[in-house]
């Protein structure tokens, strides 16, 4: 089963993009693809190496990243066959 993260916002290569995770590999495509089964809706603010996430699945969480970036994203996460 694939995990799908469709995102809208600034910071990725495209304003509309989708990250697809299959097993240990992941790739991003420059279009918005809805997952078949939606499991979460989230807002992600990435300020340099700090990532702040407000999610319907995990509520509020923060994490450290390896890369310095600036991203403001709204996304839908889920699964697809």
C-alpha cells in the first residue's frame, strides 16, 4: 500500500505537489493527487531546521530537520492501492 501526501504551499518545487512513499523509497511529483483513503489533514511550517506540524492525526508536534528550509504547506495524507 502506498502512502500519499498531497500538499499545497510554498517551499516545494511546485505549488501543488504530491509525495508518494512505497516501502523504503519515496518520490515527489508536481501535481496534486488525492489519496483513496484520507487519514489526516495537516499544516506544516518549516523554519530552517525546525518543523512545526498541526495535524488531525498527531495534533501538534515539532521536530528537527537536517536541512535549512522555509516551507509553509497545507496537506492531505492517506493511503492508495
